[in-house]
């Protein structure tokens, strides 16, 4: 997954998290044919695959076990070359921190 596809995935996940952002049944496929536009169908499939894997991880509380979910996401970020780190204040209750640096576009 390259940076453009990853950004498309983030945008897609953001749109999914906002139910009023797109009306139900609204199609974004119209922008697929334009040169350089994101492939929304592919982004959707990738998002579903990643999220399906994530929700299969038992992070129920107690005890939490969030570190397993953080490790799952970290593996994806590592494959994409995005540095990330897991911090555990309490064993098994890890938090993932990743930082994307911005670039000035001329």
C-alpha cells in the first residue's frame, strides 16, 4: 500500500465514521474514472479487510488486552513504512502512537 492508497484509506475510514457525511446509497464511483483519483472500491475492500481483522481481536474489558490490537495495527503501519511505537502504562493495556510528517507542497 503506497502513501496515496494509505491516505485514501484514512479518508475512507473518516467518512465511514461520520454517518451524515455521505447520504445512504451515495456513490463515490463517479470519481474513480478521473485520472489520479483514488480507487474507492479498492480502498473499501482494504478497509473492510483491516477492520475485520481488528474487530476479531479480543480487547474486552476487563482485562482489556489492547496491546494485541495495537500490535495488529503496528504491523500494518510497519509494512507501510510508518514509524509507530506501543506504550504500556499497565501490562497488556498498550497504546499505539504513530506520526505522519507533513510536507510542504508547492
